[in-house]
């Protein structure tokens, strides 16, 4: 899952108009932002296996600190507590926590049974949607388009950066997604980890775009009702 996580980050904007898109994307993608660093540290492991699924040529062997349900709940609570301590907004803290937790729930739809409930636990979860490229695309692409539409409807650009920065971010996400789907398997786990670190640039991009857009009261309310 890639576009699906970003979709929920975009879609959450009408619920919390004062929270930057960058923060929303950071929360929705948090565990995948942490995962590359733990790969480099050797604390979590993945194996490249072409054909492992119809979508992703990877076997996730060990990632209890980022992708077990208990760990994700812990990360969600941490994000909520930190956000509330900084801005004293309970609603936005809860939305950010929900975005962090949503990552595990979406992954549970597409992964093979490799998502642990608790670190070191033997129970593994996954509904295998990645076994079908068609079903994966049918889930992620419309979800992403809906999320972007909700964000665009609830905000308006202040200048060219706000307008074309959003367009370019969406296009870059689609290009990355297409490359993941159609490209060759990565040459090594180290390459996976360092490429994964580049996702922080997408978060920065979200902050930059959002600084050049402003919430539209009527649009935000209508989009929130749509959510």
C-alpha cells in the first residue's frame, strides 16, 4: 500500500483544517517513514523475492517495531500526545492518531499474513489483496483520487505554488506508484532503505503546498460531510 496511505492524509484535511497537509501525510505514512531507518540499523528485515506477490516483490520477515499492531497503537498514542502537548487541540490529536493507526489497517488488507499483532507474536494478519494487481489498483487509485479531491475541495491556492505544487505532488506520487508497480525489483535491501528515506521529501512537499493554500470554510464543511 502506498497511494492509499497518502489518500487518507489528503482526505483528513477537511476534518482538521488548521493542521498542515505535511503533518497529515507524516501521520498516515509514519511507520513506513520509520521502517527504512530500522532496516539500515538491522533491527527489522525484508527479503527481495520476485514474484512474492503480484504487486510487491518483497517478503517482510521481521518488522515488529514499525508494523505490529501493538507498536502502531503505541506510535499513534505518541503522535497524539505530542500534538496535543504542542497545540492543545484534542480533535486534531485524535485525527492524527487515527491516521497512524489507519496505516496498519490498510496494510492488513493488502499484505500476505505477515503483520504481527504484537512484537514477537505468532499470530500474523494479512488479507492478500496484493495477490491481484487488478484488485490492488481498484482499491488504491480511486481512494487516492477521492482523498486528493477532498483536500482540493476544502482548500484553495493562494498562489502558483499552492496550485501547481499540489498538482506536481499528485503527479509525482502517481509516478512513484507506477514505478513500484511496473519497475524491476530493487537490487538490494540497502537501496530499498535509502529510497524509502526519500519519502521525507514528500512530507516536506506537503508542508510547502499547504503553506500556499488556505482552508475554504464552505468547502471544508462540505468535504467533511462527504467523509
